[in-house]
């Protein structure tokens, strides 16, 4: 369309200004309603804690297990990362023996529920290892000269907290192995070939070139697995470990205050996971900036 007479420039339509109402609607649509809901629930619980003695008592009992929950989560996760990295490297290895051993480990772990693995480690594997150590001690007695050198360990001497940590580490190690494998395979082959052409050995190229890039890519799923580990640590209560869930179960069974106890327990896990999620996001942001 031509402009007024004597003007050869076309007329351009003017942009319609966004109304204040539209901006307000957009702002309301972008509000973090999930966070608002959690804050309102927290305010309600704070009110209940200030007005109901049962909630205060339940919170005190559950707080007794917070240290155990955090301890089990931290040690198990660090151990799972080590096992997962080793198994992940095995899954991309060209050595058939290493590859098949790592694959067998991953497939077994991923095919058995974590609770079943906890029970299996606690009541099958640990006693078998203790019996094997004692049998080895008896066999070596003529050589060592001391009949009690390796036969003084008893199965009941192994704390159930330690058994649960070992079980969780091996359970999550299988999942971390697949995470590391996916991260390593996402790095182009040219990276490895370039490193080898510079004279690096395969382990050196993997350590200095491939793994740093792979870890950067798998950091988000590793953070998610840490949060999942915190929640799955509640399974240790099935073996009597005094974590938050076990403390809540004991108090609820003694007081019959199930609503107050399990509401507090659920909110405590929610608070811990939110804090851990914030820490994971902070670490991811800092890692990207490095």
C-alpha cells in the first residue's frame, strides 16, 4: 500500500502496545505456584507445631534420625559414584572380559529391586563373606600359628548401617554406570583419536580428555540420582536402621499418632530434597561457568 501523495515509502503498521492487563496475566502465569503451595503448607505446619504438642514431639523424634539419613546418603552416594565410574568404563571397554563383567553387574543391579538387594546383602552376602573369612583363617592356622588370627569376626559384629550403605552403593552404582557410559559415548570419537595422535595412552586420553567432558554432560542426571538416593535411603528402615523413617515408625506405633507423625516425616523429606535440589543447581551453574 502506498503512502500519501508525493510519498513513495510504503506505510508500515504500528505495533499495538501490550496492555497492562496482558502483562499482569503473563506474570501470573509464570508464578512458581508449586513453591507457593509448599510455602503455604510450611506455614500451616509451623502453626500446628506452635499449637499442637504432638507435632512437636513427632518432629523431635524424627530429627533424631536426620543425621543417620544424611550419613547413609552421603557415604552410599560417594561409593556409588566410584563403583559406577569403574563399571561405566568397563561398559565402554574393548576388553571382552571387562565388558561382560561390567554388563553382568549392571543388568543384575537394574533387574532386582533395591529393597531386595538390601535384604540380600544384609542376610546373604555379608554372612557368606564372614564365613569365608573364618574358613580361610582356619585353613591358615597352621601357617599363621594363631588360631584366632582371622576367625574372630562374627556376622553380628557387622553393623546393619554398614550393610545398608554397601547395598545402596552397589545398587546405585549400577545406575551410575549407565549414566557414565552414556556420557562417555556422547563424546565424539575424534576427541579420543586426537588425544591418541598426540601420544597419550588410552587411560591418559580417557582421564584428561574424555572424562572431563563426559562428567560435565552427566552432571544433571548425577544430581538427580543424589536426590533419589536421599529418598531411597528410607528403605534402610526395613532393617531397623534408626533413620528418619524408622524413628517415625517407632513413634507412630507407640503413640498411634499416625497423621501427625507421617505428615511431619513427609515434610522433612520434602525440605531436605528441596535444599539438596538447590545445592545441585548451584553446583551445575558453577561447573558450567568453569
